[in-house]
DNA sequence: CTACTCGGGG
C-alpha cells in the first residue's frame, strides 16, 4: 500500500526555476493522482468579444489636464467644427472617450460634417471601441455616410475594426464585402473578429481566400489562425500552421509562441506546449501565463504552481492573468495558504480591483465554504459581473445556505444584473440542496417567463433532483417525459440517485439501463445501482452487477483523499499505513469512533463505496477520508476548518461518522467529493443527506 | 490600423 505523500517538504517549490519541466518524482506521482481523480477539464466558454477587456492605450507623457483644454458650452457654440474635431482628437489621445463622444454629439446636432476628416473619424473609432458603444458605432458611421466623406483604405479598416470589436459582425461583414479594395489588415481584422465570435470554420475559409490573394502573412496572421485551430480543437491544423510559421521564419515570434502554447495545451498536447515554451528565446509574461494555464487546465495543479514559482524567480513580471490562474489552481488544490499568498500578491502588484482575479477569489472562498470571506471580497469589488454573482450564489448553495443563495439572487435582480443559465443552475441547485422546493419551482417557472432564459437539460436535471429529495418519483418521471429535450444522462443520473435514496427498484433499474446505454464506461452508475440492490436486500442482483463490471473490464479504483496542512498536501489511501504519524492517526480514528458511538453512531456495512474496490470495503473504519480527517485534527489548531478533496463519493458510513465527528470536535469539515461539496457543521451536512 | 494568456454547472 502506498504511503501518504508529503510534497515539497522543503520550502523550495517542486522544481528549480531554471528548468520548469522537470518535476520531482513525488510531484509527478501526486500530480498523476490528482489528475486521475480530478481530471474533469474546466470547460472553456469563450467570452464574447464584448466582454474582453481592452488593452490600455500607452499613456502619453505629460499632464492631461494641461494639454486638453475643455471648452465651455458657450465657447463650443462659437467654435468651428474643425475646432471641435481637434478637441475630440486630443481627448481620445488621453483615453477620455466619454467626453469625446459628448463633443461628437455637438457635431451631430449642429454641423453637416463636410470638413470632418479621417483623423477625427479615427479618433471616434477609438472612442467607440473604448466604450464598446454599439449606439456610438452606428451614429458615427451614419454621420460619416451622410456627410459624404469618402474614406480611404486606412479609415475603412478602422471602421471595420470598430464594428468587429463592438460585436456587430453582420454589419462588419457587409462593410468588408463592399470595400472597394482590401489589404491584409482588412482581412485580418475580419478574420480576428470571426475567431473572437467563435466562428472558426468561417475564419479559416476567409483565411484561405486571403492566402490565395496575397500568399502572405506576418506573425500576427499565424497567431490568429493558431488561435482558430485551438478553438476548433484541431491539433493537426495547428501543427500545419506551426510548420508554416517556422518556414516563414516567425516560429520564434512571441505572439506565435504564446498562441502555440495555448493551442497545444487546449488540444491536450502538453508536451508540445512545453516544447514551444522551452524554445522561446525570451520567456515573456504571456508565455509563462499560457504554459501555467495549460498545466492547470489538465489538472496538473502542482506542476502549474511550481511553474508559477519558477516564473517568479525568473524575474518575469507577474500580472493579473498570472494571479487569476494561480487563485484558480488554489481553488482546486484547496490550498488556503497559497490562495492567501496570491490574494496578497494581487493587492501588492496593484491589481486589487481586477474583476477576474477578484471573481476567482470569490469562487475560491465560496468553493471552500468560507462564505464570510467570499462575501467580503465580493462586497469590496468596485465592479461585478454576472460571473462574480454566480460564484457567490453557487457558494451559498453548495454549502447548504439556500436561503442566502436565494437572497443574493434577488439582490442581484434588484441591482439590474441579468441572470444567465449558470445563475439559474446555481440558485435552483441551492433550492434543491436546502429543500426550498416551492421557491425552486417559482424560480424555475420564472426563467423563461420573466428572464428569457430557456431552461436547459441541466436545469431539468436539477428539478428532478429536487423532486427526488421529496420522494416524488412519479413526478420526476413525468418531468423527464414532459421536458422538451431528449432525456440526458444528467437527468437519468438524477433519477437513479433519487431511486437509490427512495429505494425504488423498478424505476432505478430503468434509469440505470438508460444510463448504461449512454455512458457504459462510467463506473459510478453501476455502483449506485449496486447500492440500490444492496439496500433493498437483493444480494443476488447486486452480485450480478459486480459480474457485469468484471465482464466489462471496469475496475474499481483505489479511493484517495487529500488534505493540505501548512501548505503541504498529504494524500491518504484506504487503510494507509505508510505515514510517519500512522500510530497517532489510527489511535485518533479509533478514539473518534468510540466517541461518536455514544452519539447514536452505528457502523453501517450495507453501502458499497462508489469507485472503490471490494477489499477496501472491508476496512470501512479506515476509509481514506477518515484517515485524512484524523490527520487534520491532530495537526491543526481547533479553530481551523478541515478541507478535504477526493475523487470518489463519500460512502453512507463515512457521511454519518463525519457528521458526528464534526459535532463532537466542534470542527467544520468540508469535503469536495466526486459529485458535490459536503459541508459538515455541528452534526449535519450541507447536502441534506442526499447525494 | 490587425495578434497571445485569465473568471462561472456538468
């Protein structure tokens, strides 16, 4: 049996700064464990180009106030239109877009625009792009058309850019098609816009046309097309462009390299990504960020964190991207200590107001049930978006505070934020976890009625779970039948769980069969049915399920739980005897068991632990989560909550035991298991004993 | 005048 691992015992990170690729064997094996158990990749939903932040225009030196003299209203009325144009150009130079647009309104109202030139339109484009103002785009463009100004290629390109950046792709396309002449900039502006709006195939089509016409493209072209292949997930296409870029001698270009790292990373070729990174003549901040994000994306959280330390030592500048990624990694590793450091770094480097990093922090604290901290960070954020709200609402829901989740949801509506499908998922599951079924139904019905968000299959799965918790299996079935979708695996899984909780064999078998058809390789489906048979006393059928598993060659995995103490993660296997503190740990478990047996604890042998092999079932008393908890209790002060991560679902026996352990020790214990968070507090769990 | 990296269910 493998030993509990203790990582980076010395304070030095896992790997040296000079060679980020070489992990210590310990790091490797821990990482492979993490990956093994927690390999769900983060889904990436690309932000729309609208939401992307603008790169700030380089600031000009000098005192803005002194150089831009803002005219009084009375003066402006007397000024000629060329004077106003001059003012607009100056204001834009100093990023004062709003004022520039106010002046434009004066032009619009009082002048025909006959002497407004290309430079002013150029400035107005910058203002519209800076403000992301769709209305502004249309006004400026119409004004130009009406004034009879004939734009040259440069100005046309700028107008094209303006439409693309403001998300007006149809208008941009019309503009592009009607342009009398087009250069590579026009093409790349259009193609870049298509990539931003995730129309990758169309981008490639245009790229091929452009290639035919010009047979030319600089490093920017390649970087964009690499991003397009990343979006399509086609590593072969990406490779072709890579070799093309090499042939043209721009393989070393910073932007090309960064795009390549990202592309190989997203396509799953981490080695290739690392190779490109190693080849970079100068490792820039973006390069580091990309490689760190790649490792993080594939669950190599330890390596990613080590790379971050390598980056710090290398002297590369840490930016808000870096810190956002690191916080996200901490959320995975449940590493409060590292997260605190990252939080501090965020403030120290002057990114304390960055919305992404702060949202990642809210998410981090929410995930681990530190709702006071999450709320605190949230309250201090000067600007919040829907993602920030969603993270907070989901946090309350996941940790059993359904009322607060609903309250935040309502506050969000009051502040005029438009909820999206993720918001509803968070608030509906919160209602379900906390048994607020009436409220849940109200919100479910209000989705399409009041908020124009069509319920997706996941929302239906959520409502099925809600019904299942109330034991309303017939209604759950009816909901599946009446849903506008083909029933999805999530819906059947919710029904199967409901059947296990309510011991409904007939329906359970049906749901299980449907699931087997959809995901025959997924172990936990079989285990849920197995547990259902066991709890109904159908031992013969249960054995049959085990036979099926053997026939399909599906093996139960070793359950592993890990906990972080003083920045070091420790992993435990079931019945693990390898840790140097094993004596204390086992004594602690034994003592705890004795103590909780005074509080109505009865050892339960019926349930099989999902995803765990048979031998391990027999040592119920020493399941990995119990060992991790004992270890945590020994090694942390009594006011610290314990945070445990594991890839398997908690078994019924552990769940009961941990509730009581939380009660007798007065500790908060948070377990993130394969399906959800369990927040144990004073004898009860946030999941409401339903999982 | 156009490029690269970050945030929310499952």
